[in-house]
C-alpha cells in the first residue's frame, strides 16, 4: 500500500509551476519527476503589470518564497519588482490578453488603427508559440538585441529539417510580432528601445501571380458567368472594392438601391463570425456604380425566389436550420467561376479589388476618394499600393495648370 502511494505523482502546491528539463518525456505535473525539474512562482503585482516570475531549485524553496511574499502583502510591505520581465511573462500576462480583449490596439507608424482582427490575433499567437517563445521566451525584454533577432531567424531556418526555408514574408511576420510587443513595452515604459529598430527585414515574397491587377477589359467579361450569384460576387470586388470578408458579411439591409450606396459595417471571420471591419476607416459607404447596381438587382431577384432576400439575411448566405442564413464556403463558387471564365489569369478574388482601385485612378477620381472607398486605414497605404496609377504625364500636368491659371477653375 505504501509503495503505491510513493509511486503516485505528487502535484506541485498551488501557485507553483513545474518546469521540466529539455528532453523530459513525461511532462507530468509531478514535482518528483526524475528529470530534476525547477519550480516557477508567479507573483501578482497589480493590474497591467507582468507577474514577477522566479525559478527555484526545489519545491520547498518555491513554497517558502510564496509564503514570504504573501506575508509582505498582508503587512503592506510588498514592493513590485521593477526589472524588465521576461518575454514569456510579458506576452502571457500583458500582450496576448491585451490584443484579445482589444485593450492593445494595432499601430502603424505611431498611429493607432483600432483593435486587432481575430485572424491576426490567432496568427500572432501561433507565431509566438511555435517560433519565438521556445527560443527567446526566457530572455528579459531589456536583454534582447538586434543580434538576437538575427540568431533567432537562423535557428528558425535551421529547424526546418530539410524543408524549404521560410520565405521573406514569413520572417517579416516574426519580426513584426516582436515589434508589436516592444511597441507596447515602450508605451508602458518597461524598456526604452526596441531591437527591431534598425533591423534589416528581408524582402517580402512575390505575390506569385495571385494579387494581380486585372485590366478593365478582363473585368468586363463578367457577363460570361452563368449565375447571378457569381456575377454579383465578382462585381462587389471589381466595382466596389470590397474585401472577401466584407462581401461575406454583407446583408441586404446594407444595400441601398434607391441611393445607390453600400454600407460596410463588418467583416466575416472564419471563427468568430461577423466582426468589426479591418480598421476604423473600414466602416464606410461606397457608391454603387451602374454595372454593380444592375447585377445586384438581378441577384436579389434570384434570392427572392429562394426566400433569402430578407433585410437581415446575408447577401450571399446559404439557408441554415433556424430559417436564417449563414456564410457560404467560397471554394465551390470560385471553382465554378474559373471554369466559366476562360482566359482568367491565375489569381484570386482580391485581385478584383486591386482592379477597382486601378480603374478608379484611370477615371480621374481623387486618391483620397479611392482610399476612403477601399477602407484603407490611411491614404499612405493607397499611395504605397497604387500611387503610380495617379501620376500624370508631364505635359498633362502643365496643360491642367495652364488652364486653371487662365480660367480660375480646375481642368475637368
């Protein structure tokens, strides 16, 4: 009987975490594990402050440390640790909870863009768990330098085990996550400088023909499609510049045929359902040009025959068991579109959004209008993507200026 009790695993005391040695096969919550683990305590120091994590050689030392700190709190003698936390502690206690709750917002060049998208939060957490924390999670924020980032990238590539090395975009994503962490740490005055500053990021991967800018002559072949559903799906991207998630989240109540406007109020996330748009400026109103107006009307007639044209029903939804609509999987419609659309380049739905911005520039619309219709967080994004489309020939610029100086009005 006593032998059985001795062989049973002994869990650690409350507030103590068992840290097993590298290569330990059990990973059980057993303080008597043969690998000789260390024992970690995490002292709560207040809201918004990372826990004070400390490793101890024995379980008894960890328990005694917790008792001492608990006594200090009771007597009012407890003082938070002011040293920079480890990357792991800051991520677990501050960064991940913050981006999940919306307390920490995405930034671009010092400007807040709003809460992180759920898909971005999942991507950040995956990158942290798989590629960053296992390698430099134990380092304190104040100790990590640019050289550590270069070694981190080398280790990530070395662990590919014969697989193709990660592309430039994947490495940039890793560095961007670290940059976001340090942006928040600097804001909280935990560190003064980010190791990402001055780090030379690799060039992003080529788009491999995916997000190409289709000429208007190609877009106008939309009539080759067989169903009103497919035509309206492509038209919302090509003639209104909507993103894939925005198209899937669109309800009939958002489509105003009388004023010929479309209101963008949300985006469809694969896990969370309808969420807020990508940025604060993602909530917007876009004009409904005549080709789109016609195709959407035809699509609504078809949906009315199926009883799927209610104001609160999704424009491209499929029937669910509750009598409402749920977002479709676009794989089947897209394969159908590619079969009907002979000569369509190897591309995806987002390319039609690029085409929208391109033909708007050719039509003479202001770049600020195009930026607003596309829902870009700032005009600088539109300039980076499509700035060349808005550049005018030197003679054209001179003619417009001369006409304005003569007539006192802008050239049409």
